[in-house]
C-alpha cells in the first residue's frame, strides 16, 4: 500500500473522530491507542438454516465473488477500502488497492 493511501485513510478516519476535521497530528494522539476491528471479507453467501445444518467437513460454500475480484476491507463494520489477498511468509494478508471515500454530511 502506498504512503499516500495510508495518509488518505488516516485523514478520513480523523475527520470522523474530530467534529471539525483533523487539525494537527497532536490532536489525534489521544485516539492512536484506541483498538479498532479490521475485517477483510472475501465474499458472502445466503442460505437457509436447513442447508447450513447439512454442511459438513469438506463442504464448499459458494461466495458471491469471482476469482481475482477485490475483497472488502472494513474498519469497525464500515467499508473503508478494497484490496487483494496476499501471502506474507506463512500467513494471509491484505493489500489495499482502493480507498473508499464516503460523503459523511
């Protein structure tokens, strides 16, 4: 992820946290240690409870996304970006490819 994208995301989040928008880095120091939940959603599926109960080991649930399609990245249940799944050593990760701008008026 490029620096400008990270700074853009910080600015958007700061605008939500401070009523008059971001003023300076010092104004944000109080919120730097607040934990947030970050979720990367590969896709979604809808099914009936009886279908869910029939699933067992090895069952495949088809998602609403195609191979190679961007995944959604949420911060505290708010869509903030889209990205791609990457492998970092022996773990999965996400690289942001697009910051989602929302009009919060």
